[in-house]
C-alpha cells in the first residue's frame, strides 16, 4: 500500500471549487431588464482565493497521481526519467491517447505556472481569470479520473 496525500489534494481542490462556484453565484444578481448581471464587489476576494486553491491543488493532485501510477506500472527509475517532463508526456507514458485531454493538461500546465509564479512584466497580454482556469482544472481532474486513472 502506498501512503500518499493524493486523495487529500483532490478533496481540497473539489471543496474549493464548490466554494468558488457558490461564491460566484452569490455575488451576482440579474439586471432588472434581464439583459445581464450586476456583479457585487468581493472585498475578501474569496472567489479568487478559492480559484487559486483549485488550480494549485489540482496540480499537486495530478503530479502525485502520475507519480504513483508511473511507479506502479513501471518503477522508480522510469519515473525519475519522466520526473521533469510534462503532464502530457507522463499521461502518454501511461497509455492515455485522448488528444483533447492531453491538450487540456498541456494548457493547464502553462496557465498554472503563470498564475502561481506571477511575473506581471512578462505577461503574454491575454486576460485570464483564475475562476475560469479553476473550472478547466476541475474538468481536467474529472476527466483524468474518469477516462484514464482512478484515485
């Protein structure tokens, strides 16, 4: 039996995602004319904070899960060869061929790095919201679990 925090990482990400979604829903009310939303100010930035928790802990979960699965399928030596490779490469090693999922995890890897290691002056100029990236991270977690691996 392997002792790991992988399931705890997943639970933290899932709980933060639920809090983020609920927070976003509670922060908006429909306009009277029905043409859009009135967004309420979130002085504690709770939605953003929960979104960042989702992104960070999804990355931790994915890294831990891939480590466990590669060592189980191959051995520690094989994992060390792949340790600094991308999620995409690690998933391919495990037999994942779903190109849509592989592209999602590649995008997630890049965006997670940008969000976690912010370098404001090196930004690529695109506007990203942590909440949207958290939604993608959550979908990746569901897809990896459902299509490829179990944890």
